[in-house]
C-alpha cells in the first residue's frame, strides 16, 4: 500500500492502513512533532483501539511508525495526551533524552486513567506500573476518559483535565500532581456543553505573547475563554463555536511547542463513504494543523484558527491577482485548474453582495453576510467593507477559514477525482481585492 489512491488525502494525515479517529498525544520533542492517534490495527472500522504513531519535522510531512501503545489485560487504549517530563519529575530520564509520558484511558469497564512512558524519543513505550491506574475510576463507569495532561509552570505542578459523563450538567474534573504518579482532584467544572476529549490551553490575545487567556474546549469544539490558576478554571460562561463544519472532532493541541504558537489538529470525522465503498486501504483522516489565538472583537474575545505556515513547503506554483473586477478574476481562475488547492479570496461586500466560488465541483456561496457550503453557514460579515475567505482543498476535504480565521468550517468532502475546475461568478459587479491560488504538491 502507498499513499496515492484516488481518495487518499495528499496533505492531511491518514493512516497507511485501516481506521483512525482522535488525534492523541500530540507533543514536540527534540526536533520532532509526534502525532499518536486512535487506531484499529486490524480493520477499516472502529475497534481494537490502539495508539498509532507518526512523526514529522514540520507538521506537514508525516512518517508513520510502529503502533505505540497496544491493548493489554483485556482493555483497549482510548484517547489521551503526551507531555515531556522536562524536570524529570517521574525520575525515569535516561541521559539527556527527556522522558515522554503518555496518559490515556484504559478502556475496560470500569474505565481508569493509566500511563506509559518512553525514554527513547517515543520509539518504544513501557506501561507505567504495569498499566495500573494513575487515576482510578471515579464512579462514572465508562464515562470518564481522555485525560489531558500538561505542566503548569506558575504553580509548578502537573494538571490533568478529565471529562466525566453524568446527566446535565456535564462535568470536567481537574487534578494536580507533582510526579505524574499521584494525582489529587482540585476542582470540578460543570457545564451542559462539555463532552469528551477536553483540552485546556493557554493562548495569546491579539498576537501579544505577554497577554494570555485560557481556552477550554470539548470534542465538538464548543469553547469558553477564561482564567486558570493551575487548579480552577473560571469564565464568564459564554459558550462559543470553534468550528462551524460537521467534521471537526476531538481536536487537541501540541504540548511542549518549540515556539510561541499553539497548534491543534482535529479528527476530520466522516462517514465511511468513499473510503470503504471505494475500497480504500484506510479510513478517516486528520484536519490540517491550525494555530489558535484569541482576538478582541466587538463581541468579546474570539478564537481564530489559521493553517500553519509550514503549508508553504507544499506550494508548487501560484496564481496571484490583485485589485480587479469579478469577470477578469473569474477568467484567470478558470484558466488555472488545480487538484490540491490553497486559495485566498478578498472581495468588497455590503449587505446585498452575492458571490459563488466553485472548487472542483463543490459550490461555496456568499450571501447575507455568510458563506454557505452544503448545509453549513459560516458567518463572515464584511470588516471595513471587505470579506475574506481561505480554502484548503484536498482529495477528500474542504476547509474554510473566513475573515482571517474568525470563523472556520471543516468538511470531509467527496471530491470528483478528475475534476480540476475552479471558478468564480456573480450576477453583480463585485470588486476583487485579491485572489491567490497555490497549487500544492503531495506531502507523501
Ligand atoms: C472520541 C472518543 C473518545 C474515546 C475515543 C475512543 O471520539 O469517543 O472519548 O477515548 O473516541 O476511540
């Protein structure tokens, strides 16, 4: 098997063979980004949950490695996170290589949280304490899972964020630890919206690395912004959407990033077509990595997400158009067929502006201050009279970033393999400020 099947994503991660779902254990260590993932090593459908593993130097070109954590004692391995034990709190460090720890859910009723560690940069993992609990079952049976662990520098403690299932409100438990082995519950956060794969992460506000706030989000990417003191998360209780599309699920962010960025990847959860019906050797894919930042808007603090700049390594050739009318932009676009696309469009708009963008048979419409794609509405009100949209198109996905990432929409999509046509149209005179199309090379 290789990576060149008709529906194989060319710049999104998919497993060489078989099923994947949630990204797990995203962490950077010694020049490598690690992406572990919920994986069925035996079949093209969900089951036999194992941590698959891939590494990359740029979050764009991935190399799949042998599976990292396998089922044991009759339980499978559900989602979780990895972290670098920078201060050797676990005491397992060998030489100069920092220990990589992976906290996961041991999925055998009643579920508990367990840990594995690696002293060889993630090449092999040992179960900690034979895979026994680091956090025993808290009384919610199978509904407690997906531990997010991270080092909280100001309080010099490890924190774990754990979703537990109960009737509304849902619940998140927060634990602290000094040594990754003994964990103490320090607070609870109760909200209706919380559900699976919680991530709590510190983000910069308006591009200022000295001004930060915390973001808590769940698997379906609802979020709240607030303060976290190492123990308690407090917010103004305003719940917002981090993705408008139907296929962004169970995202998490890299621990131990080498720079100021916070980068997340989500599972682009799709139905089984066309992967199964077209007899693809794999099933499901990951989203393209996006940075996450907060931005002050008239409507309060909002999350902005944007494709990582490393995508530029895939740029092949480029069509670039500035300040022109719609018809001339449309003619040039039509003469520039492409398969893998990173397209940016900026146009002048008011309440009555309507515009259509065609991408390989997919149709995105702008009207009434929003982009419409399939059943999805992505808000994009003109800012100073201008609307912008960036779209990434791969063999099996379309990702929309409206207004510089203020509204993002992730779509698993069945693209016609041989359709390369791009187009733009409107019944009105629309001023195009900018249209840039990069054709992309395959990452494989
Ligand atoms: C989310 C999820 C997690 C669980 C994993 C099992 O998609 O249900 O809560 O750990 O998938 O594969």
